[in-house]
C-alpha cells in the first residue's frame, strides 16, 4: 500500500563533474561551435514541436550535454523531429539541427 | 605484316584496356540494378523509347544542345570535341573502306591510315578528314583558352580537377595537335594531303626534315592516345561512354532509388565534371562555400571519399539540377547518399506519438495543415483564418495544437525510417478525420504529402491553389492595387512541385508582378532551406541578402512568396516588406 503524504521525494540531481568524461561534449562543441554562444533564453524549448508533446527540452539537453550527462542526452535526442523551429527562433543563430545530428554520430 | 609497325602497340594496348574496363564496369553496374529496374529495361528495349534514346544520344552526347543553351561558345567547344571526333572516326572508317575496298581492316589501319597509305591526296576524303580535324582543333583551342579565361565561355568558376583528370585532360589536349603534326609531316614528305595537312606539311618541308620527324610524331600520337585511353575509365572522361546507357535507362523508366545501386553508378560516372552546376550555386556565389557543389559531391561519392560534411552542405534547392546538361538527378543522388550515411532503425523512437491526442473534428471536408514554419508566422495563419471564413468551408485545423512535423526535414537529413514514423502518424490522423481536401501553406509539407503520404481520396493543395480556386469561384474578391510585387518562387513549390503560375495569378489579382531575371525554374533559394544542416546563420543571411537584392533589383515595393520559411529567411535580410501571398489577399 502506498501512502499519499501530499508530497514526493525527488531523485538526487547532483552532477559529479569529476566522474563525467567531458571529451565527447568537447568534440561535439567543436563540431558545432555556435552552441558556445547560447544565452540559455529557452526560445528553442518554447517553440519545440516535440516539446509540445513530450518532456523533450533542447535547452536542458544542451545544458546536460555540456556537463557530460550523456544518458539523458542519448535518451532525449531521438524525440527530436528536426523540424527546425528552434533554429529559426534562436536569437544567437545556433545551428541546433546540426548539433542534434552530430550527437547521434558521436554518442551512439 | 601489313598494318603493323611497333608504334601502333601503345594505341592497341590502350584500346583493348579501355574497352575491357568499360564493358566490365557496365556489366557490373547493370547487375547492380534492382530486379524492378531490370524488368523496366526488358519491357523497354523493343519500344519507341529506344528510338527516342538514339535521338537523345545524338542531340546530347554528340551535339550537346543543352550546353549550347547555357552558353553557345561552350556548347561549340563540347560539340566540336564530341561530334568532331565521332565524325573523324566515322569518316576515317569510310575512307579506309573506300580506298581498300574492305570493311575488315584492323583499327590501327583506320587511325594511322595516313602513315600506312601516305600516297592518297585530293578528292573528297582527304578534304573531309582535314575539315573535321580543323573542327576538332578549334574546340581544343577553345579548351586551352577556357583554362586561361573561363568567363569568356560563360563559366565564372571552373571545376577543380583530380590528378587522374589532369592526365586525361593533358593527353586529350595533345592528341589532336600531334595528329595534325604527324599527318602533316607525312604529307610533306610525300607531297600529298588535304588542304590542312597538305599545306602545313609542304610548309614544314621547307625548313624541317619531315621524312625523319614523321615517324617519332606517329609514335608520340600513339602514346598520347594510349595515355588517354588508360586514364579515361578512371577520370571524368568515363562520361563519354556512360552517358549513352544512362540515356537509354532513363527513357526506359529507371529511377534513382535507395534500393538500386546500379542506376546511381551510371549517373555518377556520367558526370563529365563540366562544372555548369557550380555557377548557379548560391552557396558558392553568395556565401563562398566552394567544395560541396554537385560536381564535387558526385566526384567524392564516385571515388568513395564522401563525407557528411560535403553531402549535408547543400540546400537541395535544385538550381543546379535544372542546368545539368546530362540531366542527372542531383537532388535524389544527394538524398540517397544522406540516407545511406544516416538512416537508422526508428522503431524505438517517437513512442510518444501514440499518446498524442489527435484533435479530431469529424465533419470537416477540408483540413488545414499549417506546418511548423507557418506556426511561427502568425501573420500567415491570421490571413488564412480570414480566408477560410470567407470560403464558407468548414475547416479543420490539423496541427493547431500539438501538431506533428510532416516528416520532410527528417527525410531530407537522411533519416528515412524516422520520417516514416511521422508520416504514418499524420496520415492516420488525416484519414481518421475523413477530409477530402488537405490545404497546407508550407511547400515543404506539400512536397512530402504528395510524394510520400499516398493520400488516396484526399486532394492535397498548396494554399495558393486553394486561394486561386476561391477567387475563381468568387468567394474571394481581392482588391486590385498598383503595388509592385516581386514574386519569389519557393524551391519546394516551384522546382520541387512544378507550381509556378498559380501563385503568380493570386498575387496578380491584388497587385502588379515585377519582372525578374532569376525566375521560375531558375529562381533563387532564400538560404534558409531545411535540407542544409551545415550552413552557419551568417552564411544563410549572406544568401538571403543576395536573393533580396536580386528580387528587388527591378524596383519592387514588396516581395511575395508562398513559403513561411522563405518569408522568414528573406524577411530578416530585406529592406522591403516580405509577405506571404495569403497576406496579400487578406492583410
């Protein structure tokens, strides 16, 4: 029997940067250098076609990628429909679609 | 032994090697055709299609009429080399047959006839052979000149050659001058020859020991022929033999497909690397990207050196495809390569689609699929809303909330199986809602609906077609103004779907169309193409800016287009308003 206490316990969300291998992330950033200019405005996520249907979140994906949390990135990338709305609204002109394609090549 | 001298050995070796390699390659590629394609060949051989192919071979492989349309001097250069050489072989054969009264002389007897039978002069054949040699030499001279100043022959940026191409090119350039010198020296020594070789030989004889230099010249001629024949199957000149079966295969109905490798091989090898595809490429002219054009893409695929960097870096706008004198399926070949590189099983992807609520509104006969890009362009959806109200149709908006992408961007990136998941989802949605007409304001969606959805019983319309129909039925009465609009053909709507006139009629009903230089099948790309995943935003903008400058050159007050992505890409680089045609009808 589960008891409803009216609240739940979150999974620990700490990222251990000493344990994560950041070289695949560095390789990806080298492949699509425009991601360096991200200002984390979240426009990509606000317009995302896949994001309207799921928890897919390009902004979060990008953030976790740079921190070496590849399991999340791998799991999420497949949800993208490559429609390109994020690229069109990005105020920094980041080539989001190329990053998605590069992730699939670098993180199999 | 008659018809033999050691100097014919290089030539004979070359001929045997050349034809063995060509036949080996043809057989290999033919076996790589899919069973369906081979069926098309069997059914097509004994039909009028084969006759039509013979005509096309004459027009395109020999006369090169399509290159004449690009530039007359360039066309003359190519046809003089192709037709001229072909006629030299034909007349050379006739000449030997006439003098020797036999049809069974070996090949070297025809090629080196002057050496073996130097005494003939005057009459029809020596004259014709000299005339044809002069015709070919004029083309060779133009080819030299093209290397120095290509722009004089209508080519702004010529192709960069591979080392193999250079060997073939240099030997080709030497063949005919050496033939001229060898024949002239022999003619000079014997006091024979036609108007060209005879006169040149007589003049050479005044200051040269022509009887001594003739023999080494024949050797040199034979050696460069060998060099050309050996390098030919591995260089751009493989196109000479490959274009012929390609023309037949195409007429018999064989198409570029992911399943068949053979037809792609015929196409890759039929590319002559003329470089006509380079100049129309806006990535080259406006953004300085110069290693990815179709000529280089096909070369890299042919020699197995292709990288994603090259195959992805193309807007697939199709401007080069309409210019290609060989008529290669440049977009389809590019897509085939991308699919080979990137397609992966997608059964585990898009599980979330199963839960996506289909916004069903049964009862509507007309469905509207705005498309992702239109959803980012509220001005278009606002106008479309007003147009639908005026139409009296009860319209179901398929992708207003929680819409799913049409699948074309995934398909264009090479992820065919993933695209199919989205296609299946949307198709089921359309069918479930029982619509009979599907309107979209995005040409990217339009193209995939028409090509990959197999929507039986549903008429797919671009909104320009829908609006034009409403105007004809007087459901819409646009107010005619004297505003001058430059109409921009979206790639996927114009070259992609062949819709050029309908949107122009719609725009003309509310304004005046400006004249343009790059129009219809030669229309420019906006730079924002979803097919390209490599261009930086700065490069996209450079292309967009250049397109805007050309579109407004004749003084248009606004640019009108029929694609939300074009509107965005041009709009951010334009000094004049960029409108969708729906906005022109209902602002």
